[in-house]
C-alpha cells in the first residue's frame, strides 16, 4: 500500500483510526539527542579505597590514590571505581571494554589483581589521606569503608564490599606503569549497565590478601597527573533504527500509524509505551531526541517504504 504526500491530520480524517485526533493538539517538547560514536574514553565518576577496619573508621574518598592487596601489617585494602555510561547510546551493543589504571607504587613483585562487579551502590566522601595514603583518613559522611557502603548509616551486605563471586577480569601487576582489565567479562558488565543503568555500581579491585605487603597503589581520579587517572575505553556499535517503522514489522505502512501515535512524547512519556519492544527511536523520524509534532509530516513521507 502506498500513500501520497498528505498531512497526517488529513490521513486521520480519512481513516478515523482511534487515537489520531490527539495529533492536532500535541505540544512539542525538545530533548537533546544522544551522542553517537564508535569509541568512548571515560573518566571515573567516583572511586575510593576500602581499608580493613572493624568499625569502618578509615576511607580515602578525595585522595590521590587507590589500593588493592595487603599492607605490611596484613591489613587488606580494596579499591572501588565506577563510570558514568550515559554517553553510550541506549540500545548500543558493547563490542569491548577496557579498564585502565596507572600503578604508581609497589613494594612487592607480581601480584594478581581481580576486578569484580559490585552488586550495591557505594559512596565517595571528602576523606583525604596524608602522605602515601596507605593508612587512609578518618571516614567522612557518605564514604565507602570496609564496613559501610555509605558511612556511617548504610552497611555493606558483606564487609569488604558486596561483590560478584566470579571476577570479571584479572591482571598480573608488576612494576609501575599502566595496567588494563579487559575481555568478555568486563564487556558483559558494561553491556549490562548500558541496558540497565540502575545496576551500574562499578567494580571492586581485590588483590592478594593472603600475603603481607602485597598491596599495589594506583592513581585515582583526583590525582594531579591527569594522564594517569583511571579510564574506561568502550568500543560499541550504535543501534540502527528504521525510521517510521513504529511496529518493527520491517516496513513503514498503515499499521504503523497507531503505534506511532502511542509513542508521541517518548522518551519522557509512559515508560511502558516507550519500551514496548519496538524502540521509540523508530518513531523519532526527524532524529531530534523526542517523538513530537515535528515527526508527523516526515512520518507520512515514509509511508509505503521498506526498512533498509
């Protein structure tokens, strides 16, 4: 079936289909479109160190360094780090992801540091340790500690952090320099967080906690040497949308009219409608970041066409 170039309001009159009368009074709401890229390098959005202490009295939310492993007195340290993934387009496929850290001080040989996915949110307060920072500073409100996800009122389910049992990646760390954690596990974590941002709590780095003086010191997001701050490099494929195909049938036709109307106002309208299995972006025909009045005429122009 093909259609001539009509305004959709005229088409509404011809078809008398349910719900189309609302088109004449639709208010437009301009929302920014999502950024598109094949590769992103992201800075950490927060980081901290969990210092083993029975009462959770030490942290280092604003410090220059992160620690993983045991100190000389066999007191464990674990680094926590997270990244804001909002610049990755919704619906993107993550092809690879690499966590990169700079290890700036060590007193031991090769140690394996494992990155585990965190299963609960945590905080970065204003605590800022002196000197080499290995002993931490007094915990500040909102800090993650060995005992607390958020000092001083919210505890971890398990002391030392609520983490996935299986590491997402592990890396052998030796002398000072850059180290990376990558592979299918890290990519799977990032994909899961892109698909469900509310579950993005980042990673916890766990070192050798069976041997004294095994700790490795890494530079944090607060480190004055910007080039040595943590980074997450993501390679992804942006989703491909078939503009106008509001029912995901593979063609833009008469049957797309009702679902197109239902998605007017997305993504800020009814979440169930906007995520009904066919992406609302298909109905954003002018690609301005929202389905609105300005999509109507371009939608009509596409009626009778097939998806690429």
